[in-house]
C-alpha cells in the first residue's frame, strides 16, 4: 500500500455526523462530486473548497458521533481525504469509514503533537505516522480490514471476493 | 482466564477462541432492516449477485414512516415490498406490525446467545434477552445479503452494576438516563456493556429493554443483560431458532466497572440537545411544553401504557399540550385496548396513533413547530431529531411524560398525581 501524505486540517473533539455531512442532504444529495462539495460544511465551510486530494483530517475524541449515516464517511472519501486521524472514533463511523475505504487512524498522542497545516505521512501497513514532532506508532490494521482498504471499500472488496469483475 | 459474553458469543460464531480486540468474520443469526431496505437493496444490486445468500437470514419491518406520509415514502415502501417478493424473504412485516426492535423481540428473532445485527443503531435492544445485538451500516447489510458475512471487532466489556430499589414510580428510564448522564455519551465507545445487579434482576423484560435500547447512547456496541428465568419465560414460547444461554465467566476481564445505587434516585430528564445532558426533575420542572410524545422503541410497551393510563385516569391533558401516543407494536396496541388503557388515554384528551416510530426521528406524525418544546419518552434529543432544528426535545419516563401532559409543563409526578 502506498504512503498517505498530505496537509493537515485540524479540528476538535466530538465532530458529529451532522457537521460532516448535514442531515438535510442525506436523501437528496447522492452524486459523489456533490457529496464531496458538502464535506465538513457545517464545521468548516472552507474545507471542501480549499482542500487538496490526499489532505488529512486530524481531530480529537469521538469523531463521527451521532447518526449511523454512511454518507459522513463517503463524503470525505469522495472529497479525496487521505485519512482521518483522531483520538477516538464513534463505533459506527469507524465501521462506515473502513467500508467506504477511508483510512481511519486512532492515535491520541499524535493528535496532540500534530500542528494544523503541516504535512504528515502515514504508513498503514507499518502502523506509523510521521510528523514534525516525530514518529508515532499506531496498531496496524488487522488483515481483514486492510484488505477492504486495499480494494477501495467494502463493496469493491466483496465483488473481488466473489470473483465479479469490473 | 475467563471470558466475557462478547468473547464467548463471537468465538462460538467464528469457531475459534477469541479475545477482545480481535476481528472476526461471521454469519449472523438474523439481520434486520427497516424502511432503509430500499437503499440497501440498491447497493446489493450494485454488488452484482443475483440471489440473496440466505433469504431466511433477513427480517424486514416497515415502521419508520408508516403508513407512508408522502409519495416518496410510498415509493420507498413499494420498492421494498417488490424486493421482498422477488427474493422470497419470508420474514417480512408490513406497516401493520410495529416498531422494528419491538417486533424483533416479540416475534422471537432476538434470542439468548444469538448474533442479531440491524441496520439501525438501536439494535442494541436485543441485548435485553441476552443476544449480541448491534447496529451496522447499510453497505454492510447489502454485503450480508450477498455473502451472509460481516466483520466484527470483539469488544472489551464495561460492566454496569445497579443496586437498590428505586422509589415508587422511578423507572428503568430514569435509571438509564442517570447512567448516561453520569458516564457520558462516549463512555462506552467500541465496548460491550453488561448490565447486572439486583435491581436489573428484579426488572421486567420490558424494563430491561429500555436499558439495552439506550446503551448505544453511550456509544456501546451491545447492551447485554444476562438471561435468567424472566428472560426464558418470555423467549421460550416464541423462539424462531434454537438458542443457547451464554453468560460471562465469573473470572472474565472487564475493562471498567461502574456501580450505581438507585435507592434515592429522583426522576431524571435529558435536556436539549444531547442525551447525556441529564438533570434531576427538581432542576427542570416548570419548563413549559407544547407536545408530549409517548412512544418509540424505548418506552411504549404494555407496562408503560399501564403507568400512563393510571396517571391519566379521571384527569385531562392540559389544553395547551398535544399528547401523541404510539404503541410500540400492534400487539401492545391490542393488549392496551383490551385492558382499557387506550380508552382512559383517549378520554384524557390524548391522540392514539398506529404502532410505528412516529415523530421520533422527524419523519412524520407530530413534528414540533419552531420554538416549541417536545417532551418525549424516546431515546434521542439531538438538535433537529424530531424534524425541526428550531424545536427542543427533552427525554423522560412515561410517568413523567403523563404527569407533565396534565400539568402543561415538565412536572414531578409526585407533585401532580
Ligand atoms: S422508534 Fe425512534 S429510535 Fe426506535 S427505531 Fe424508530 S426511529 Fe429509531
């Protein structure tokens, strides 16, 4: 797997699914590009406009709390977010992110050390995060989950496993 | 070393010894989806498998907006009925049956020791009968349709011990609000919660369901209550599948243990806009209310109807309050009818609707207006939860709801009744 490298967008604790992908869009906005345009809209209206593919979202504890809506993971994935690094994730967000093929990394100490705007690097296989302050280790993802990332998400992964092409 | 319930159930399913932190891939015993089945079916079709892995695995229950409030929901229901027919899914319950989680328990799909997943976060409810019940995403449900399989992380376990006899009228809901208020909305993230202690052993199954239902409001993966005679008496006659009672080993390792003594517990209320913003009734009473929502998978079972009917007997709902009543299921509805509870409730001036989610998540049937306060027996009070971001939602027990409906403001039932 390639290294993930990008500029940091740093936020606080309890970033909930409503600010990641507002509820008012959940039934009406389904096009990936349009979903990407609303990513983090109610938290940071500049994010979707100014972020570059590969950029990394860094946040405090309980990232993705609230609803079970998958769109909150897919919106960041479609925007091209390289990874989300947080002190902790809400359970359903963590699952949805993996299934969307969006890398989610729980690294509480790294979050404190990382500065907004710096460029950091993440090695998913080794479980290493490198930033200005140093190198931080996080538990590497289990094989089962890594396979889902490598395939680009749960649906492509399932298709591959079932031997369905394309 | 001893193992927890979660480790034992998932180990049994995976066919190997597992410990917390491991990831297993398993075939669940049952997989529940509701009005979101149409969206799930679309993802299933994208996978490109012609047939379901096993139609018997799925239980589909229409409840979130039933009957359909507009053409969009009607289309949605229609697509689901067509999908059910096309794939020969035997366990389908149309809009005349009740709220999904209640129906899963009543119909004997949720059983001790089974793994029952649902594409709905309150699937933790099944823990009340000793099942491993948990919420999953829509894509994951689509993959279960295609392959039967799902990955699950074996969770660490938090033990919550409840002791003491609460004062009369203080219920499971007050206990659970107290627990969430004290521990916080993210206290049990990724964790299995196991509720034990004499207070819970003495609870009815319906009351235990309140705890398991709301376990997810602390972030929990499951809300397990060790099965006992109360459980078995309930599940035996309705079981759809063989089951095995599984308990944690006495020497199991718990990540955390919290003990609550509820002997002096006051009625509790969760204030806007988070479930853990909990205050004792003495601090919130007097707050003017416009609507009372007595319903939801948390608190609309027969014992709740009994409490509410007794409170409303010979009294009137305050003229400035609309009281909306939604039984958790058609069975509850019928029983409440036979026992005369509905008549009492209607005579008091409340409106009794059919068994479904109602305004719980703001789909239909009683959306509060801007600036209004809704007092609710349900489980969530996030901003906009009942369909209007300008409304405020407070959560309470059925008895507090009834007393407040009479008073026209949030009230301590000990002052009103
Ligand atoms: S009653 Fe409310 S919480 Fe329960 S399933 Fe329906 S919408 Fe969800």
